[in-house]
């Protein structure tokens, strides 16, 4: 237990540093004003994802730990959890990316509108991040603390290097560096985390491609709708956001109507505890 706890503590320390190195670098190089814009955008983005990931983790880790000696049930439970997590978090990041300016203005006020570009880029970088973050469930539930710590040792320099390269273009460059690094490291992380476990990357893709595919399609629809509204109408901020969001929701509704598999997925979203119990049964 002490050895496992030591690796877990080491991972948390390195992960905390890599997730906050961007702010330290911005504060050092760019000063307090750009740091404030960047920090506000990053904090606003992380809040809704945190409120979903935290309760799900509290259920997922003990459930998966009880199934560690039953590979088939473990795999089913994890893939079902990933489906629920994808449907819960991906649409949020897509909406925040498409309506970055409107969200920043409504939530923080017009004085923070300069951070909307950073907010949108960070949201695109966070697309799928909760799924990659859930690899921690596999590391912990299968007692693979050493591998988890080694991943932090590998990934931390990559993030820091991305921030150092991006700082030449200010806070937007740092956000772009983060987004690129996040997506480039995602697939290596999945293969690394699932090696030697009942989970397979193709199983995760099968469980998550529907919510991610619909969300990405809705993102393009919302971006096109918003651009058209800005060009050809004089709608104010709230009506413009409502129409843009409605266009994305209409696309999702059409997908639900034509796909029985998506309909089944939506029925399983009512209670994620029930989803875990059903997979573990």
C-alpha cells in the first residue's frame, strides 16, 4: 500500500506541475494581465468537466476494483462507463468551443471577452480529455501505480515544451501548444494504459465514436450557424447563442431519431450507477 501510494502521490505531483506550468510561464513572461485572462478561461472550462468527472470517478474506481479478477465484466463495465462519460462531457466542450465569446460575456462579463479565443482553443484541446483522464481508473483499479507514475514522467516534459514553444505568441500560443500536445499524447496514453489489461483501444473507440462523432458534427453546424448569424443578422448575444445552440441540438435530435443504437445509449444515461451495475451483473 505504501509503495502504491508513493507512485500515486508522485503522479499527482508531476501532473499538478504539468497542468500549472502554463500559468507559471505566462505569469513570468507575459505578466499579470495576460495571466488573468488565461487563468479565467482555463478555470471556467474545467469547472463543468470537474463536476461530472468527480462523482463518476467515485463510483468507477471501486466498481472496477471489485471486477479486476473478471476480465470480461471489467471490460464491459469500463466501456459502458466511457460511453456515459463521452455523452456527458463531449457535448459540453463542443458548446463551449462554438460559443466561447457568448459564454465568456454572459458568465464573466464583457471585460473578459479578450479571453474568448483562449477559451475556445482550450475547449478544443479538452475535447475527449475526460476519456483520456479516465485511464487513471484503469491504473488505480488494477494496481498499476508505477505505470501511472512513469506516464507522468514521460508526459510532463512534453507539456512544458509545448508551453515554452507557444509562449512566443502569447497566451493564445500557449493554449494552442496545450491543445496540440493534448491530442498528440492521447493515443499513446490509451495504448500505454490498456497494455496488459482487458481493455482494448478498439473497444473504447466502439463505445465512444457515436457521442464524439455527433458532437464534432454539431460543432461544425454551430460554428457555421453562428458565422451566418453574425454576417447576415443583427441578433443580440443571447438570441444568437440560443439559435446557434438550437442548430446543434437539432442535429443531435435527428441522429437520435434515425439511430436505434443512439436511442439505447440515451436510455443508459439516466443513472450512471445503474450503468455500472448493469455492466457488472
